[in-house]
């Protein structure tokens, strides 16, 4: 399998000419980080985030007055983000067309932060061909009160089952409660095939181990179990992008993690936006080289 050899951790911090207004505004009241600090975080980690974020339609969680005030999930825009944020028209289910956002560089990320963005979520396809998905995600959502050890075990089991099908997968800590198991795919199949595969994979898992897994969203059925959220794999769905900050208490971030490292983790939010330097150092570790990059196609299921 063809693994991309280097991460961009060694490239110099890009300069940005996006002005951040109200940099002293506290965005994370529990831990005290400001809008300026959030911008600093993104400016620093942009080289790590861009390989996953650039050129992909995105949705944003914007909290202009901070995470404790009104936040909203934004999918469309017609130009209010300025010249660093691009638009791609995408056909909607109802037959109409909407402009979705995408960014290509650090300025794009910062232009979104300037607009009050905390979280970046991405489509499972690139803007250049939104009808051909290029990654599958199994978003593990544990029931309230289920220990993180159970989530880790689930992630490892999914990895093994994917591997049995010939697919390489990667783990990401969501920065919230769960783990995302990420399967990069070479574009070449449609959304219907993509969705069907992930649905059948999740259903097979819940059939094999009904005490541990559910494949339906119903909260009642989740009791003591992990919901294998395959619904991230439908056309138009998004998942939080690697290195995105989360609009949650403590300013946690979503991070790629090696399978070995996952074993040692106590929860899904070990790092915050105050750990940018640590995350940059960490990205140079051998274990993280090539994370999220592999050439493979979806087998028949
Ligand atoms: P956790 O590990 O805590 O579950 P998560 O990012 O996986 O964190 P989920 O609640 O499982 O959070 O959300 C899954 C995805 O649903 C998000 O990553 C996001 O892309 C999408 N999403 C979240 N909020 C909205 C919304 N208001 N509208 C549409 N999609 C949303
Ligand atoms: Mn989740
Ligand atoms: Mn989910």
C-alpha cells in the first residue's frame, strides 16, 4: 500500500494577513482562552490541518460571542467570509443548488475564525468532485456512562474487521466523547455504494455483538452500548476535521492518533488549543507519519 511519507510539520508557520478583531474576547469561559488564542492555535497547526481540510466542502460551528453563548452550524454562504474562503455550488436533494464553503490555505482557516468559527467539519468528498467520496468514517458514539476503554476496544475491533476486508484505517480522538475510525479511499465509487457499505458494515457489527453495538440512532437502544454512527457517510453529511477545535468546555481539539498511542489514552480530549506546540512536535513522531493517507478502494461487501 502506498503511504504518503511525510507530514508537513516541518514546514514554516505560514504568514497570514487576516486581521482578527476582538482578540481579547474570551471564547472558552471555563478555561479562559480568547479569540486571539484560538487564532494563534489555528495559525500554528494550519500545516497539519490543511492536508485534511483544504479543497473539501466544510460546515462551520460558529459561536461569535463564545462557546457558552449562541452557536450555530453553518453550511452555506454567499460571500460574507471574504476573499480567502471559496465557494462551490452543490446540488441539493430538492433539486436546487447551494454554495458551500471550502478553504485552500491558512488564511482561509483564519478568515473563518475571524467570523467566530470554532469548529471545522468536512464533507467526505473533495469540492472538485463532490459525487465521489474519498473517506469513510465510523463515528463511535458511546452511551452516557460507558467507559473509554470500551470505546477503544470498539475502535480496535472495527480496525480489525476493516483490515479483514483489506482496508487500512486510522483513529482520531474527536475532542469530545468518542473515537472516529477513518478509512481513506481513492475516489471512484458513488455515494450510494459508500453509504450502503458503511451501513452494512455497522449492521454486521451490531448483529455479531448486540450487547456492545447498535447501528441505529435511537437513544433507547443505545443503553450501555456504542452507536456505530455510519450516517456520517451519506452525501451531505460532515464529520469534524482532524485538528479542529471543539466548542466544548476546556477548548479541546480533535486529533489524529496512532493505534499504539490510542491504547494509552484515558479519554477523547487529551489536548486543547493551548497545546499547539505539543501537537506540532507530536506530528513529527514516526507513529503519526502518513496518518490518513493510503491508496485503497472499497471492496465488495
Ligand atoms: P463526540 O465524540 O462527542 O460524539 P463528534 O464530533 O463525533 O464528537 P457527534 O455528535 O457524534 O459529535 O456529531 C457527529 C457529526 O455530526 C459532527 O461531527 C458534525 O459534522 C455533525 N453535526 C453536528 N452538529 C450538527 C448540526 N447542527 N447539523 C448538522 N450536522 C451536525
Ligand atoms: Mn461522535
Ligand atoms: Mn455521531
